[in-house]
């Protein structure tokens, strides 16, 4: 069993709202500088830069999980995390079938850049990524689960693009692994302010669009950095656990 400091919500330059510094080698180096050993790349409705970050992390202690931050038709942001590129690519193909055919306006929304592991330009993504798929939240969670991934509603305490703000509650039949809160409140404060959270496991995400936003608040005890192990940690089963980094929060606590 090993302890992993984790940040499961990281954007790259493929997300139009991310800074140009969010390129693979700088993301990897910043994570290592912070002692983070597990990250997930979660660009908006896209996964094309995941492999580049994984390649940039080769030979380091950092594990990079493939992921995506999907925007459902309810305008809810959902973290979709997987173990393999093949799973992420299958998910991407499914999402692409449900994305509107709209062109990105780079001047209005920002550039959407696919890069290699050194950060060199490969191509521009011309489809608009900052929009909703036609998938419902329930359809999205079911699709991620069907592929062997886990779905985690993102930054639920925010006033926009969040499950609680948009739906007002967490549907009890929604098969989610955990719920993400933002950097702006502690887990205890979140449970107090949002009783809808109930007993759902919480993670805290940096939602990093800049290097300085990498938070690494989550401390997992895992046998390996995999989706299956994360699920065990959310359940506090078989010695796996999730607590929070004392330096990342004003009020650190366990689940």
C-alpha cells in the first residue's frame, strides 16, 4: 500500500480557458514540485492531450490518469476518469457523437491546442469545446461506468456548471463514485452548507487552469493508482482511504 497525493482535475492548453503555460512538461514538473504523485487530465469535452502528458511523465513518479470534464445537456460539469487511453478514446468517440457541430471562435473563447509531450504545437481543435453535449447527466454517468471508468460531479459548490446549482439535488439513482468540491471551502463546510451531499465521498479539486492552481488536496492510500483502487478508497475498504493534505486546506480533515 502506498500514499498518493492527488489532483484529479487538471486542464491543458486544449481547454480554451486554460493558460498557455498548461503544457505537458510544465504540468508534470509543477506536480512533482508539489509532491503530487497522481493527476487526471480533464479537458473540456476532450481528451486529445492526455497521452502527451503521460509521455511527459515517463521516468518520473507521477501517474497520469486519462480523463475529461464533460458538460452535460443540463450544463453540469462531470469528471470522467479512466485507467487506459483506450477507454478514454472510446468515451471520446461516444461524446463526439453527441457534440453540436459548432466552430470555435478563438478570439472569443480562446485557443484549443493539441500539443506533444514537449509542449510543441501539433494542431488546433476547431470544434467548440465550451458547450454542452446532448447527453443527459444520467446517460453520461451510465456511459462512463459502462466503460469501466468513474464519474464525479465537479465543483458542486459553484454557482454555475454544477450539479447542485443546476439540479438542486443529487438524484439518488445516480451511480457516481464521489463528489468534487472546489478549493474555496473545506469538506466540513461543504457538508454543512450543502446537506444534499449526504454521505457521498468528497474530493477536493484544484480545477487547475493555471500551474498555480494545482492543489493536490487529496491523499489516497492505495495499492495502485487505478480506478478500482480509488473506488475502494472512497469506501474506506481493505485499508484504502482518502484524507486531505494539511497544507492544502485551512481546515484539514478525513472523510
